[in-house]
C-alpha cells in the first residue's frame, strides 16, 4: 500500500495535481488540465492512478 502511494506520487504531473487538490477545494478536470498542460485522457489516467493508490 505505501509503495503504491509512493509510486503514484513519483510522477511529477500526479504530484502537481495532488498539490492543487490539497487545499480541499473542488477543482474540475478542465482546470487541472489547463494548469498542468495535460490532455483530458492523460489527466484522467493520472486521476485513476491516484484514486487507486
């Protein structure tokens, strides 16, 4: 379990997304995409990895 979390956070885009979400406020995927320069499919994949971790 800890290894899954660390592996998920080792990717810079996922870590940046988590930092944006850390304040507890809601963010839409379109905002994360714009702030991180990621496509919708890529952002969706990153969110999936974070949820599973």
